[in-house]
């Protein structure tokens, strides 16, 4: 795997492992409990993560297929892309964001189903990324609704940072129980 993708993949995998470890210590009641005041339950957050990653996986499939078809060159760069989203403070919970309607979770998702879906969609993401391994995906971009144009590396990096943001939210939900 190209060093840039390997670094992002490792960071995303670490967030997913931390999320899985935290959730494994939660009771079924904590996972399904409605915190009230229009806030999401843990199960809803997990469903949102799955919907978001599914949407991004679809975007990446198209973006990367187009880039490959147009002859993306090899990526000769090795400088880290890990700080490329820092200015957006994706992981910060200080500024609440409203999810687009298509990414809003259902009223009472079943946690186990939401978790399984999130795990499955990660495989789809990894498959899309594998199609451009070694290619310069700084040369392909698509707009994010809040952040503006993101290149291929930034989109993949965003997934882990978005998940980390919601891991913090899940910790808050469980602590409030």
C-alpha cells in the first residue's frame, strides 16, 4: 500500500478499533437509550456513521473510477496527508453540525443491525481505495457540503476523523446515562 494511504488507513483502523472497544463495554440499554432533547442514541449515531460512510464509499467509487479512466498518474509523493484537514477541525465537538436529511438516522434503529452495516460499508470503502492504491488521488476531488472541495486522500481521511468526532459524542451519550 502506498505510504500515504497506509498512514490514513492505519489512523482510520485505530479509530474503528477504539470505537469497537468502547461499544463492547456498553450495555444494550446504553446503546439504545434515547437521551432526549432531540439528541441521538448510540444506535442512531452508529446508523448515521454507516449512512455517511456508505454515501462517501459511493462517491469514492465514482470519483476513483473516473480518475483511473482518465489516467491518474502514479503518486510519487510520500509526504503525509494526515494534517490536510486540520484547518476544518473535523473532530471538534464545539460547533454542532446538522446532518443532511439523507444521513439522519431512523428513529429507533437496532444497534446490532446498524453496527453490522457500518462494518460492511467499510469493506466497500476499502475496495474503492484499493482501485487507486499508488495513484495520485490529490488530482481528483469532490465537494463536501461543509468543507468544500476535498481531494481523494482528504475524503478517506475524513471518514476516520468524522468517526472520531462521533466517538466523542457516543462517550458523552453513555456518560450522561
